[in-house]
């Protein structure tokens, strides 16, 4: 229920902020901040590109950065933060690629870093965090001749959770969902068309998924506390 509420909150705020730039065919940015000590930075560069950035922050000492650039590309980024001392950074670069990122953080001292790069492909990333001292990082890289898209999603609800997704190549899909405290998840995928899903519910769980080579698929669901497993496929 809590995740549903903050998902709805993020959707409403992003829609409200994006309305001002929805009709723009060039570079556009909209920043709205409520509270004290908020810091927001937007840097967009492009040639015949549709870069779009929206940052919404409420609370105290939150910091958000969006850096987008590309040629013939449509980069989009939306950051919504509520609480105290949250930090989010989105960096996207693409030539002929549609990069898109959405970050929603509610709580305190949560951190998100999203880096996407692609030529001819569409990288998509989304992070949703509620609680305190959660860390999420998504890095997607595609430098090929074929137009493919990588998908990555991180959802964390609790405290001191850490999640990391790293994808290289094309056609990857990765999802991490963690509920509880002190959970750690990591997914690394390389080459093409690999899928990994990691879900953990409990405390002090640890996971590691690595895939390299041809197409593969792994799905893990863990309930309870104190579990730790590593899977590698090459």
C-alpha cells in the first residue's frame, strides 16, 4: 500500500511538472522546490534533440542533478524527492537514442545514480525508494548498430537497502524489488537479450546475479531474513 501511494504521488508530481514543457520540441526544463536548502541542477545539450527535464523537491537539504546530451535524441528525466537529505543524479547521453529516467524518493538520506548511454537504442530506467539510507544505482550502456532497448527498475521500501543494476549490450531487462531492511541486491548482465528478476522480502538478505554471453533468464524470490546466494552464468 505504501509503495502504491508514493507511486501515485510520483506520477502526479511528474505530470504536474512536465505539463509546462509538454509542448516543447526543443530543450526544456522545469524546476519546482519547496522547503529549505534544496539544490537542483539541470544541464542539457543537443542537436535537433528533444531534451526534457523536470525536478520536484519538497523538504530539507535535498539535491538533484540532471545531465542530458545527444544528437537527434530525445532524452527525458524526472526526479521527485520528498523528505530530508535525499540525493538523485541522472546522466543520459545518446545519439539517435531515446533515454528516459524516472526517480522518486520519499524519506531521508536516500541516494540514486542513473547513467544511461546508447546509440540507436532506447534505455529506460525507473527507481522508487521509500525509507531512509537506501541506495540504488542503474547503469545501462549500449553502443551498437541495432536499435534495441534496455529496461531496468529498482523498487525499495525500508531502511539501509542497496541495489545495483549494470547492463551492457542490447535487449536486457532487469528488476530489483526489496522490502525490509539491510538487504543487498546486484544484477550484472552483458551482451544481448538477458533477463533477471530479483525480489527480496525480509531483512539482511543478500543476492548476486551475473550473466554473460548469449540470452539467459533468472528469476529469484526470497522471503525471510539472513539469506545469501550467488548465481553466475557465462
